[in-house]
């Protein structure tokens, strides 16, 4: 039996999302595969609702009393990948013409929740929350031209299958926060501790030599998990009492400077099934945030905030036998006999910046309308872009309303449309130029994406 036929992938649709072998292709709302959009336009480093536990823990000291915040985001994502044949591609045999070049498509709908609560006692505040700020989803459409093909069953999974068929990557944050308000000087400071539950469950087409040879293609399934930790710190200052707030925060990398480590299994389906205990090593970015909020009048608020995300920390995703070192040189080869990666995915991403402006207007005291416009830069160089991990320069526009349903109970809903500037990387991919175990098929192509995000939340205060 052909190896592509002997494996039926497990489709996973949890709150995290489905992605490619070692990495996501997210419905990104910020740079890279950061997906923190909880709170909508009010999720920022100068907010005082429970999303501040993540964005800026000092903000929880700005809210009096007790608050419970329930939030949900639903992302609608469409994307295409159109690969033109490259000189490094393996020639397609008769009966498989179009198996590795042409247009692949997807349309996914993904949800993510957020729950948080804060309590203030005098000048001291505590908070606890659950977030999904990192992750993405991809389940690519099938290529019907290869349906029921008795000789070449693999290409039904699409032209992008060498990097992504379906999978899950997610990091769940369980966070505790504390803050203190120095009322005489209008300054609040806060700190947060994160327990980070991370998982990767992905499937892709693969050959043992890293090529895109249709005649011998199999499947690789990776399933790894790990517990990491991190922290956040922040400050909020009322430069003009009840008029102007300035906030700044820092969110550490998972495991700070130690890198992320996840253990599990790699299952290969080539000529036969083979299962190996493995570890995945990678490093995700830390984030700096800064913002201001101005109330020129009781019915109007203006906001400006941004972030600097150090995606340059994401140099590679390296898969090795369990608890073995995973180091490669610039060409992608293992650096010594002790370091024998099974597979290494070079990333070499770049730092990003994001900026967003917004405003709120209270038509009546119980009804607030709000609007936002933002830009986020691209984290992925042309030579590293592939269908498993996509990013673009992007512009987002959002708007919605927040209404007091009954006394001390507010509901909000908003829609954000994210416009991605399409990319053409034909002739620029370096993946085929690396040596084993870092090489892979050429990933050059035309990439497009469009995402819409519906956010709803409910806040109760006591």
C-alpha cells in the first residue's frame, strides 16, 4: 500500500488551531503567529479591564471593585498559495502533472476564548486569567484533480502539502497578576506570572531525503507537548488626572532565555510506519508595548498604542531524538556527532512593529461606539516563507459598540477586517538549498490572505 494511503490524519479543532508540521499558518492578528485580539479595541497596554493581566498588569490597579470578564473571538480566514515550478523541484511523472505546482486554497473558521477576573482592595489589586495569545490554524482544501488516483494518492492533499496539510499549534496562558496604585502620584505598577501549556500536533507530506518526489512521498505526524513559564511587568501613569494615561509593559519569552522544549512522538509513514520519541526546540519572542489614552471630554476618548516584538528570537524549529541536543550550522548540517537533529526548519525571522490608533464616543452614557485602525509589519523574510508559516505587512480596521445591559453589566461586540499585502516569493526560497536535515522543497510562490475577526465580550462588576 502506498504510504500516503496508509495514514489517515487525525483532524483536531481545539481552541488552539490546526497547522503544519512544526509550525502554524495562523489567522494572525498581529505579527508572526501572535493572535492576541481578546478585548477587541479595548485590549491594549492602557486598558483597565481584565485583559490588562496580559497586555499590561499595572492596568488592573486602575479598576475599582471586582470584575469578571468573558471574551470570545471568532476568526474567518481565507488564503491561497500558488507555487510556480522551481529548478530544484523533482519532475512530475506522467499521471501526476500539477501535483506540486499550482494554486492551493483554504477557508477556516477558528474560535478562541479568554476569561479573566480582577479584584482591588484599597491600593492593591489581584487578577487571574486564561488566554490564547499564540497559535494559528490551517486545514487546507483537497485537490479534487487527484481524487481516487490509484497510482498517486498523495497529491490530493494539495500543492502545499510538503509544508502543511493540517495540524495544531497553541500556547495556553494561565496567568496570575498583582498591581499596586500609588494614588498620590498617579502611578500604578504590576507584575504577572504565566504558566504556558504548549502543544504541536501537525501532519505534512515528506520524503526521507527532503525532496518533493511524488513517487515516494509519505507522511510525517508530530505530536509534542511542554509546560513553560514566563512573566509580564508594566506601569501605568496618569499624566493628567482622569484625562491622560500612559502605559508601558514587557512580556517575556516563554521560558525567558531558556528556549521552549516540548516532548512527544514523531510518526513517519514511508515504506512502513516508524514511531520515535522526540523533542522540539524553538524560541518565541518577547514583546514591548507602549500606549496612551486621552479623554479631552467626558464623551470622547482617543487611543494610540503599539508594540515591538522580537521575532528575531525565532531562528529555527529543531526536532531531535528525545533529550538530545539540536544544533546546526549555517548550511543546516548537524554541528557535531552529539547533535543529530531528525529535522530542522530554518526560520531566521525578523523583529516587527505594530501601531494602532482608535477612538471611543459615548452617544449616551450607556452606549459607547469605538473604532480602530492599525498596521503590523511582516516577520518572515522571503527566503523563509512557506505555506506552514505565513505573514505579511497588514492593515486592520475595526469598529463596534459597548452597551450597559443592566447596572454593572456591559456587553461589547466588534468586527475587525485585516488586509494582508500579497507576496510573491517565486525564485527567493532557500529551503531547497540547505543540506540534510534542514532541506525541504522550494516554497516560493504567490501568497494571499484575508482575515475577519468577530470579538464579543461581557464584563460584570461588583
